[in-house]
C-alpha cells in the first residue's frame, strides 16, 4: 500500500479544504490531525464524507499553539499562556540530562494523553495512529513518554510514523532532483539515528505498530512533482520487495488567513505561506495512482 499523506490538518477551515481537495482531485489518502485545533469539530465534519477512504493520524503537537493539558500540570512545556515553548533542540538536550529528562517525561505523558484522548472519538475502529508535528516524537525523551502513555492507558496503537529514510535512494537520483537542501541531509541523519534507537528499545511496541517505509524529510518542504517523481518508482519498488507499505509525506495545506497564522509559532509561519505548499498539492494530483 502507498499512503499519500498530508500533515497539519485542522489549522483553518480553508486550509482543511485545500488539503481535502488533494483527495477529491488527487491521490491523498491519509491526514494527520492537529489535536489542539480550535476548529476540530468543524474540520472533522468537513472530512466525514471521505472518512472511509482517508486514514486519520494524531499529529502530536509540541510546537504550535496551546497545549491540550492544563498549563498548571505541564509548567515546563508551556509559557504563562499555555502555549508550547520548548524547542526541538531543548527536548534533545533534555533527553540526556537526568533531572530534565524525568521532569519532561512526566509532563509529556500528561500532554500526550490529553492530545490523544481529544482525537480518540474520531477513530471509529479504536485503532490509533500516531506521528508528530516537526517529527518531535522521534526525540528520545518524547518517544519514551509516548510509549508510557500507550502502555499505561492500554491504547490500541497500530501505526507510529518512523521518519527513517534511505539516503542512498536520493544519492542515486541527485542529478534529477532540483531542490536538494543540505540541511535536510542533517535532519535525515538525526532522525534516522533516533529512529534506530526507538525501534531497538521498543520492539514489542513496533511489532504491532509496524512502521512504514517513509519518504518526506530529505525533500522536506519541497515535495513537488518534479522532485518526487525521479525517486518515486524506485521507492515503490524497494518497498514492495521488502513487503512494506510506503508513506509519502506532503504539506499541501497553505494557511493564508491572518487569524490562523497568528496562532502559529512565529519562527515557522513562513512555511505555511510558502509557494511550495501549492506545489506539493499539485504533486498529489499528478503522481501515479497507488498499485
């Protein structure tokens, strides 16, 4: 199976419509839903006519907007307004400093339980799928907290995104790809390292929540048709030979509404208004149908 997936569903109603258009007129068959969306009920009503053909995933969010748990219970994760304040780098550092790790892990458990519970009613079969905004969930202390929540609440989690990529796949096609970003090699190396650690530490969890093969970080933010297609056929072939599913991750949902943009982390707002969001939507409409 190939999952053509879009992250960040639920930031604004117009953004949701742009994402759903990639299903109605394209290949999209999976979405990750922001659990702290303030339009969640309306956004899920919008997708209801297509719910049998679109897989839902909880998009665990530690970067944009308000936390789901009361701020008094997670004081080290949020500011005085209850807005997420800890960066990816600080979570990495906190993974290796004992006193920080314990405190973060406890508060992360509280927040993740609240996030998953808010979206649980929309998983009709009870099976829950998880990933995260900015791939934060691969950071060791964060993944440990997720594993705690799954275990302590006996959650039926059937998929956890593992954004681990085959660097060789891209190197074999680098002359055909127009928009390689060197920083993405660094991102892939970091995420691959964390992925191996998490897979090794939690074999029981991943025996049920089988990870997909994945494509989406090496071309992060630039998953246009022109960039994806040169590696698409080989990626599909390698997944089939291994007997694995394949997830292709896109961000086709541009955000143009000022009120919605104002609720996003200022450092990342540019991403949602960038012209590449429309190029990624175009890719979802032009790539071959899953076979």
